[in-house]
C-alpha cells in the first residue's frame, strides 16, 4: 500500500511541475506579446500619421492604453 501511495505522490508531483511550467510559459508569451504591442503602438505614435483609435485597432491595445502610452511619451 505504501508503495502505491508513493508512486501516486511522485506522479502527481510530476504533473504539478509540468502544469506550473506550462503556465509560466504562457505568462512569458503574454508578456512578450504585450511588449510587442506596446512597441508597435509607440512607433505609430512617433510617426504622428495615425489617429489614436487606429493605433489601438492595429496594435491590439485598448484606446485607454494608447492614450496612457502617449502621455508617458510626452
């Protein structure tokens, strides 16, 4: 009985570790995507050629986020 419990605990620990690793990778991807979106919006703002709503649309950011980025650049 003890052997079965130990094996279950080891298997569950390995599963939990794999789940944690996968979640960390997803968070890293989202962080990378956000950095890319912000960099894109910043370049668009610097060009001065697009309306804020268009920058939001093309960058994937919200209008509020674009306005906040614009304010931080001033």
